[in-house]
C-alpha cells in the first residue's frame, strides 16, 4: 500500500469544529473595524519576489531565509506572501488609491514563512491586517491601538501587555546603528554566531535575540530613545498622552525593534505570557518611507497585523469561544414515502422561516441513531416523520432541550407551530 499523503509540515487544516471559532473571531474583527470606518481589501497571495525584498528588507530573517520563492513557467521570480503590508502598499499604489485621499484598510488571509514550526508558529498562518495611509499621526497611531484594545474587550481577552517603542527617523536609526556596531564590536567575543552575522548587516536585530547568554550584554546596549530628535520625541510623547487619556495601559520597551525593516517612529506589540515562546498576538507600527520606497509619492502610513492562530489559542485556553449549534431543527424520517415527503417539507420550512437552520436526515437509519445525530447537531427540536405520522397527515415535534412532551401537528400547521416555538425563545 502506498503511504498516505499528509499536510506539509507547519501547515494545518482548520476543521469544522474550529472554523466556527475562526468565523466568530472574524465576525468580531469585521464589526469593530466597521465601526471605525475601515474597508476590506483583498490582495493576491503571490507577488513578485522583488516586492518583498524592497519592502521587508534584504537582510531580514524573512527575506534571507523564510520566503517560499519559486520561478513560474514564464521564468518570473514569485513569492508566497510572508506578510500583507507590502502587497497592500503595492495595491494602493497600483490603483491610485493614494491620490489626495487617506485610506483606512484591512485584509485577512494566509501568509507563508519557512520558519521552524512550533506551538504558535506555523509555515502557513493567518493574519488579519490593518493599514492606514496619508495620516502622519500620532492620532492615527493611537486610533489603531484603540481598535486593538476594543477588540480584546469584545472578544473577552484580557491580560495582554501593550509594548511600545519609537524607532525614530531613518537618520536617527543610522546614528543609532553606528553606536550599536561600536558597542557590540567592543564585545565581539561575547556575541553568538547569529549576532556576529548581524553585527554589520542588521545590528538592531541583535537587541531582539532570544539567547539568554546575551541578555546582560543587550541590557547594557545604548538605547535609541536617547538619540531621538525633537520631532520623533514629540510624536512618541503625544501618542503616549493619547493612550493615557483613553486609559490604554502600555509599557515602554526600548528593545522592541521588529523583524521587518520598513518601520520608523512608532512600533508596538501586544504580548502574552500564556502562549509559550510565541507570545506576540498582534504587532505593527509606522512605515512612513515604504510608499516612496516602492515608487509612490512620499506618504505616511501605519498599520498592524494579528496572528489568528495565536488569538484562537488564547480564546480556547480561556474558554471564551461560544458553543454554537449547527442547526435549529433536525428532521428525522423513516420509510420510503416519509423520506420523500420529509425533503419536500424541509424545503417548505426553509422557504417560510429563513431564519431557521434545518438539517434533514438523509438515507436510512434507525430512529435511535437519527435522534443521536439530532442531539449532536445542537438542534432544539426534532421533526419526526414516520409511516404512521404520514398516514395521519401529521408530523411529530420532539423537544430536545427541555422536558416538554412530544406533540403531533397537522403537516399544514407545521410552519405556524414552528414560528410559535422559535418566536418564544
Ligand atoms: P509580524 O510581526 O511579522 O508583522 O507579524 C504579525 C503577527 O503575525 C505576529 O505578531 C504573529 O501574531 C503573527 N505571526 C507571524 N509569524 C507567524 C507564524 N510563523 N505563525 C503564526 N503566527 C505568526 C507583520 O507581518 C507586519 N506586516 C505587521 C504590520 C502591518 N505592520 C504594519 N502594518
């Protein structure tokens, strides 16, 4: 026998019992974003590789070693998107959405990174992302954070910590970079292999190391906040004032640098210690240079993205996901003639009462087995159509969730009786 083919490592199926949870989260996000006037945009999953190199940065982990890149039949270099910001900027530029207007957009969909899979870290994962264009902030930075805070509230997620930092302007970062190279260069022997590699390519990322042996060295490194110019400092302070005014708590984390190169000024992450090593459930920041870098007119921009799997894991751990039934009514039938009649009846109920979900048993099966399925479906009532009922022109109504006695109603009165039963609830 040939071996069964399995899903690719780090890529997973979302089974029906979980899809309900995803839909619940998506509905919540859609509702909250709608209340702030954000519009959904849908981009392709595949883009030219060049787009990600030019935006995320050539010396980031993502571009250096995590992208799913291939040549298509035309010989074009393409990449499965590792994130959504680059594609979103490409799309708004391509369709002229930045001419004399601001944009508040959101998207959702799968992203792909060839990382080492572990709990909360996948090679295909789902992001819900939000991007805004044309607003220099810090009010819009604050709005984005308010959205996330509101969303946690709506979902019943608590205990997340908001970490905040400012990466300043490109010039300020260049000066900081030099200080870091000088500092870490003096401690070359204490650097691990990864950090030595990053020392000249991307020294800011050394601050992000997870290696405990380097914690002390990193703690003693110069801090970017000390090098911020007047404008950056003001932007950061104003954002903090806005957050405080709205009662959104945050902590300043001078080591928060983010793994993508396009950020400037505000960066933030919402983190939890309840998901093990992969504790960031939402992250983002300002990227004022990216639009110009990709060929557009200089346009301020800021956004964030949430990891859906991580949020679902949190909701599951906290028992916050509502149990939703699959159906309101389960139609049980027995006998050839009853089966035919049952299908017609189910259609009639669906026509008359479109708010109700009707699950009709198909095929044969003992009543007992059918009632078991009815119970599993979560339906409140079972409609019972056997040969006896059929002969009398009646249908049985069995209440599955309370102790009311079974009723028999004339088939012609069924819709009216169902309306009554479900109206009361
Ligand atoms: P990111 O920090 O790379 O930022 O990803 C955002 C979120 O996606 C993470 O905080 C995490 O929850 C989730 N995530 C990332 N990688 C994985 C993975 N391998 N498995 C599961 N979840 C993952 C961005 O992607 C930026 N585009 C965010 C942004 C939008 N910045 C501005 N606008």
